[in-house]
C-alpha cells in the first residue's frame, strides 16, 4: 500500500509551498510528509500560520512538463485511504488523553 514516508526529506529541513486557491489567494503551507500509494505521490501540508488545531490538507502530486502540481483529491475512497495512512503515520504517537 504505502511505499515510503518522508524518505526524501532531510531531517530538520522545513519545506514550504505557496498554494493558490480558485480565487487567486495565496497561502503558505509547511510539508508534514509524503507517501507513495497506488502509483501516486501524496503530500500532507499544514498552514504555516497554523493555530495548533492539528488540521492539515492532503493533496496529490501530478506531474506535467512544468513540474509537479498539487491537486485536490476528489475521490472519497482515495482520500479516506490516504488520510488514514497519514493519520497513522503523523499522529500515532499523540496521547489525546494527556
């Protein structure tokens, strides 16, 4: 199912992305991690100005002649599968009772 988690990320390195919404507004995101699943690469990103609520976005990378574009995952089954993976990888050590 999942082939990797953060293998290409350098330890303590911060990767940021500027994402543009449909209205042309730009937002800065920090990369939490990546994974490859079913021939696609997925990116988990948190807003740079995160208020600590633990919310993050998951986008699929699609390559074209200009590079990689991060796109919304429209398929609910695909999104649920990837979200479950990232939840397990990113938050499995979180003690919600503490």
